[in-house]
C-alpha cells in the first residue's frame, strides 16, 4: 500500500508544473560492497540492489549519487590509503558497475574521501569503468557532467572538503567556476562532500565544522555563496546521516542525504540506516518548482533497501529543516512533498 501511495504522489509532482521542468533524483553515499580487506560483497554481485527505488530514480532527467570508494580489481597501492582502526578502504569489483547502470544512474560524484583508497590506479579505473557504462562523473580533477533537458543546459560539478581545487573550505576557485558556468548560460548543480561525522552529525554546526581535527567546511556559508554566484541546486553528503533542507533565494539546498547503500561492516545504528531519496523539479530558470522526499531504510541479512513505512527520513528531515531554517519558505509535508509555503 505504501508504495502505491508514493507512486500516486510522484504522478502529481510530475504533472503539476508542466512539461518544461527539469527533474533531478538524488541519493547520498553509495558503497555497494568491497573485496578489501576481505570479501564483503552482496549476494549475486548486488543485482537488483536498487530495485525498490527504480520508479523514483528513473523518473528524472538527472539521476545522481555519491560513489564512495573505487571500482578497482587490482591490489593495494603504495599511494593508496593505509588501513587501520576506523580506517576503511573500499574496493568494489569493476563488474558491479552494471548495478548502477541498471538502476538508471547517469552521474556520480567522485569528490570524496574514499576515491583515492587505491591510489591513482584506483581513481583511473573508477573513471574508466563509469565512462564505459555510460555514467558521467565529476571529481576534483575538474570534470563537468553536462546535460541538455528540453532547451536547458545543465552543468554538475563535485567538490569536497580537501584543499583546492573544487574545495568547500578554500572555495574561491569553486565560486569562480560557478560564475563561469553561469556566464555560459548553464544551470548549475553543485555536489559537495561536507560536514562532520559522529554523534549529533545530523545537526549542522554553524561555522567551520571539524571531525577528528579535520576541517569539513562551513556548509551554510558555502552554499549561500555558491547560490549568490549562480548555483541553482546544492546537494550535499558526507555526515552519513540526513540533514535539513533549505530554500535560499528560491534555490534548494539539501544539506545531507546520508548513506543510501552501504555494505557489510558499515554501521546502520541510529539515523545512519535512514536512506532518503530526494526528487527535485526546477524551472528552466533554475528556481525550485517542487519536490518529494521518498523515505528508504537500509537493512541487512540480506543487504537491501526498502521503502520505510515509518517514513523516518521525512520525519527527521522535516524536523531538522524547521529547527535550523525556520525562515525558509520551503514546506515539507508529512507525506514528503516539498512545496513553497505560499502554495
């Protein structure tokens, strides 16, 4: 019954603002399974892992996720990450890119703290594997994922909390790039790996966020400056739990989508099991038109996602949005529908 209800709501959103809107489906961190340091892959190489989300993933022009780790079949690399307590290195077999392709994803962020787990060879393999599957990507190396929807050109760039380029900590060049893309008459989507981890990470800490002494960015300040510079949509991930949503200058900012699909050994305690998918529609001008949070939850034995009948993602993201952005004109209804308050 729950899936039928959400199908109906999706239909309403898809037809409410006309045929010229641009639809974006986005999820947070994806790490389907790893063969390092031991085999922790899902059954059947993950075939069908994303099936419960297919109706919402595929009902969009731009279908985004943050790929945490590498598509790599080689051995550990000298320039890769060293493994120790609470340090993970993710090596997903290249053949499993078919799982992303079958789910309909057409763009991945590679700007995060796991893309270099297996050094330069792992980065190269990951990019080649995605490209062969027809999935665009953006990383700190400067790639721009581009889409043409109706008559509108869209550019997606990915940033993270490390040093420039494409930094949200030292972000002058990121802001400059956004301005240049805007001057090229492109709508701009910015993906950012940002925010602290650990207890209470669902709450945005004003100012620079820190985790284990590492600067993780000022998510609010960066997002507002990015929109001032010409960005139209900001999609964040990194704290491993969902965060609130804000409407700023009629542009939407999603401060964290948490984890969407993670493999064995990754904690599902507390809010980390909540795996929202957000579907956003924007006008050709870049302004927010409508949206919907679809609440999924991660489960184990077997590894999977399911629609969350308790609607935990909606409840949490609504609560956080009201608490942290009380003046935002975005309304999150109990069924996950996103509207302007004036509507």
